[in-house]
């Protein structure tokens, strides 16, 4: 038995360790999915807004403090400004850390929303939602969405490179796994050679 084989038996190989680390997260996505799948199209959108609000609220106090410090920096004596900028840097690092935590917390629901949205686009030529200003702006620039009264109708097909493309994919577990890897800032390559960087 070679040294590498011996070490692998004790610690496992890198791929297996990564799999063991990420599988519980993929399982959380799969657990969240049935609840997300029950939502209407508008509720699905509202869930996305709910997650965005959760992120904003989680870091709101820190962001407010940063804005307060930046707004008052001109009133601080020149020799004391460096300490204020250092405090801002410290708070910004805390915000980055908090973002990592909250994004990991909402990841199962967020990935479930993406998977369910993909499923709806695959199964329905048109997906109807209550129109927002964003939808109206999108409809003015693209032909894959149109406004009908107070509704926005999203098509599951569009023109790309002169060819009509129809959405026909729903995320497999291995793609969710790859998405988690990317979320962690790593590089992933699917066994099929489907690289994601």
C-alpha cells in the first residue's frame, strides 16, 4: 500500500470529503422544495422578495453605521479620519461575514425557488404573474415577456443567435451540488464535462 492510498484510507479523498460536506446542503434544498412547489407564481415571487428583505434586515444596522460614519467623516479632524476609516473597514468585513452566514441560511429556499421556476418554465409555454414595474420595463425591451392588463406573461422561449430556444431543463441534484460548490467560491466540473466557473 502506497503512502497516498494509506492517507486516503484515513482521511478519504478530496472528492469524497467535498461530497460529504455538500450533500447535507443539497438534502436541505430537497426538503425545502415541496413547500416551494406548492406556491402560486405570485407567491413564488413574493418568497424571493422575502429572502431579499431577510438579507437586507440582517445587515441593516451595520450598513446604517457605515453610512453614518461616512456621512460624518468630513467633520472629523484630519488626523482622526484614519481611525474612522479603519472602523468602516472593520464593519464592512463583519458585513461580508454576515452575508456569508445569511446566504447559507437562505440557500435551500433560494435554490428551491430557482428549481421550481425552471420546472414551471419547462412545463408551461407561458407563465403568468401580476405585473411589476420591472416586468413592464422588461416587456418594453424583450419579446419573451408581454403585459396584458395587470398581468405579465413570460414565455418559455426566446430568440438567441437567430434560433428559437425553448426552456426544457429542471435542475438535477448534481446541478444543485454544483451550484452549492459555486456559491462557496470554488470551481466545479460536472462528470459530464459540463464545467462551471
